[in-house]
């Protein structure tokens, strides 16, 4: 008998869930209190299913847990791996992914402030606004071409040049902002 496709699909998971419990670590006599957090995709940071194991913040216990996990076949995440996964899944755009990297690499308060501004949309929001403005200009120009035989002016040459000049000015300001961040 075939299973209907609806039943073969992964069951719907709750948005997030917490499983309290404990873990047994090598070389530690007593169980260690722990909490396992599940973040099902696509609503996780990376867009993939994600789990986090939380234990008491004792450095020797954390080191023992990491050692046990590595011995069991786990591998440490590479630097930037989760942000790369988020980028590839469309959860972060390139400026956001670069901003996460900049936050991690920030060496001064000024670097951190600039990186956090970018992470909050400091480059992305203006680019989205510029994109919208240029798409609106394109729509006006296409309408003007479609109705060239009519006596309707959708956008004049002066207004077109002014809107293009505004876009160039915005791009130059963003370039200065990015150059200041990478110095």
C-alpha cells in the first residue's frame, strides 16, 4: 500500500520548543542539568532545523561537553558558517552577512557601532529605497514610451535627469559609508 504524499511529509513542528533534562558527561559522576532548544526551519536563523544545547556555564563542564560531542562525531562550526547558511537560504542578504562578520571582527567601539548600524539595515534600507525609486522611474519611462503617440507626459526629461542624479548621489553616499567602514 502506498502512503499518501501528505502523510509522507515531515509532520508540522511547533515554532520552537524546549526540552528540559540532563546530560551525562564523561568523567563527571552526576548528571548535568541541560536544556535542548529546537528551532525548526525555515523559521530559524539559518533557515534549517537547528538545536541548541544549554548547560551550566562552568568552563570545565562546557569543555567536557564539547570533548564528548567531538568524540561522538560532531564537528565545530567553521567561522561564519551559520551566517553563510543563512545567506544561502535567503535569510540574510549580502550586506547583512557582511555586517555580522564586521560585528564579530570589530576591534574598537567605533568599528562595532558602524557594524551594528549596518546590521540594523544601514546599507540595506537605503539600497532598497534606491531600488524602489529607480523601478518607479523605469515604470514612468515605459509608460511614456507606450503612450508616446498620446498627448500625455508621464515624466519629463528634466525630472528624469533629476531622479537619476538623486540616485547617483545616494549611491555615492553609500560608497563613502562603506569605504569609511573598511578603512
